[in-house]
């Protein structure tokens, strides 16, 4: 079954390349997705922006990727990042994928407002996608305008870069441009385009798209491509497709554990938002938790808390089960046997996740060795925080100072410090069985417990100033602070503080 084309749309399905305004090459593209997976996408060009202007450019990332930063930070870069100029070697395309959205399956989604320009290989030999997000409608837009507003573009720029500096696998932001044109949502907003960099944009939903159509040969081609690109160590092994499920499970277990360690709530963990590479992708209604509460939800559309903070590990496993379903015919010709074998692998996610989570929690608690009761110790601290509505980030950062005997800071966070005192007795007894100097322990704890996260009220202040006033100063300051999240930065101490109580319940859209 072919991809459904919209009526009256000039869709190219081959590998033709149309360059709007060719010039000197600024990307050394090597486009394996376009070359090896014909039939998995539509060739498409961005809609011309009226007057693109570069408002953010990530020089550090450009350097890492080996790009010509001087050219890309210029007016020509603005044209490229808006989609007005297709750089030499690019093959712009909209990728096909399906997805379970809040549990309901949608058989055709795809890049409705994004275009993959191509792939480049960085200085370390790592391959990356270069994608425009918000560059206009595609064959997958479903009557949408294909545009993005400046606020969400800057939010993804800020949060994805923060995740990178926190050491969490993530897509990254290379540039943001304003288009000079409005987008119409609940109100009229300035339009913008984000240039996103990813290990790839292949999702669980990419596999679902072809599996749902019974196109098993395409599922096989996609699986082989993913193994070659992301998991080459399993190529040629016995049961490579079962091995693929296992490796993706492990990467997702590690990823979600790291989310939990810093209080990150993705907000929309649909299967089309789960990257096979193990990177965090698609920053929509995401935010960081202030006071610890497993039921924390920020998304205005998640009315039942499906994607609440505490549900994220369970949802990840559910998504991985959907991934495994797409590979069943490749695992065993006997469906019953295939289900049994795949189920065993997916069920291993829980153990993998607990191992990754506990390893990170030991680091956050300053434990240098392993004991069986460490799980209970970690859970006990979370319980004490939950009962007292303690700020998650401040509590763990203060715990590092408590190691040196300065407990007044963490005790002050508790309305009833006795909850901390009771737990602290068990913690100190556990520390006493560890070897290692207190200073070394503190250094390790400081590297596991950030001083700065994107506090929701600070993010809103920065976005409001940029969108409503054209003032990027607060945004730039926030990016600067969050690029060093584990350092104290006393001159910016106010940015580490919990939000004012008057803020109330925070909502993202």
C-alpha cells in the first residue's frame, strides 16, 4: 500500500533534488536515508519565508559538527535555516511515520511541518540529521499550516540544549530564525523555524507506519538500516531483530532514568515521539518538576495524567511493546513463538530501568558502593520529599552540602524537619560503610545534582521578553546559565531558587 497523497499536491516520490538558490557548499551531506529508503518519505521543498532573520545560532554545536559557522551565522544562513535556500547536496524530504497518540493509533502522521535536509558526519565520525522544523506544510500536514511559532521554537532550543549540558541524550538546536510572517493560533504570533540536529529522526512510529500496512519487506529494510546506523555491533548476530529490540529497550531505559534523575517531564510520550536512537526528541509541553510529586503533569491536554512524571517508565515500556509488535514477523515465522520471545525482551525493560535509575540515584545520594537496601534508601528520601512538597532540585543539591555537616540548608526546606532527620540517620549509617573522602563524595554528588534547571517561571519570563518585546537578553542569560548546570554560579543564585508560591499550577500548551 502506498503512502496516501493529498489531493492537488505536487508530490515527488523519487530522489530528485531541487535547489532554490544554490551556492557554495556549507554542509558536506551524505544522505543515506534518502538513498537507501526510497518510498519512506516524500521529496518536498520548504515554503518561502517573507523576510527570514537569524535570532539564535549555536556556534558551539556548529564547531562540533565541523560546519562553516561564519557563513551560517550570516544572512545566507538565515535563508538556509528558513528553507528559502536549499544548500548544495541537500535532499529535502518529509518522513513518513504513524503513532499511538495518548493510546489511540493514528496510521498516518509523518512530518507535517518538518523537512529533513540531509545528513552530515561530524569531526568524531558521528552521523547527524539536519532538519528544519516549522518550514511550511508538507503532504503530511493534514490541513495544518506547517508553521511554528517563535515561543515553542525558543522553548525547544532552550530545553534541548539544557538536556545536552545535563548529559542526557537529546536532539539539539543549531539555529532559530523568525520568518517575518505571522502564525495564527489562539492569537497571532511571530513565525519561526528551528534547525534541529539528531542522531536520526527514526521513531517507533516509523516502524508502525509500514507494519500497519502489512509492508513487512519495508519493515525489514528499515530495521536493517537502523542496525547499520545505530547498532552496528549486532549486525550479523543470531536473531538480530530480537537483539535490536533489546538494545533499544536498554537505551530507552537509560534515557528515561536520566529524565527521572533531573525531574524532567516530557509531556507527550506518544510512539511517534520515541526515537529509536535513544535520544530525547520533540519538546512540546515539556517542563521540569519543582516540588517532588510523581503525579506532576504540565501538559494542558494530558487531562488523565497518562504522561505524568511517575508514569514515564511504564509508558516507555508500553511504547517498546508497540515497537516489538512491528518486528514479530522478522523474529519468528511462528507468531506465537515470536510473541513469546519478544515479550521476554520487552519485560526485561523493568529490570534495565531499575538498574539505570538506581545507579543514578546512588550518585545523587553520594553512595560510592552498592548495597541491596539502597533502593529503599532512595525511595525513602523521595517519600520524605513528597510528604513535605520539597523542591526536587534544591533537596538533592543541598544534600551534597549536608555530607560536610552543613545540614541547616536542607532541613530548612522541610516544614517538619523530623521527616528528614529520621531518613538522615539511615543515610549517614549507609555513608559510614562507604570508603572515600567526604570531599570526593561531594564532588561526585555535585556532578549528579544540578544547581540549575530551566525553572518554569524563568523560562516563561525569557520567552515572553523575546516574543512580545523582541528582547532576547533574558533568553541569552538563561542559556548561558544553563550551559553550566552543575556549577554554583553565585552571581546567578536567584535562578536556582524555587518559584514563588504565588505561581500556582504551571501549564504548558
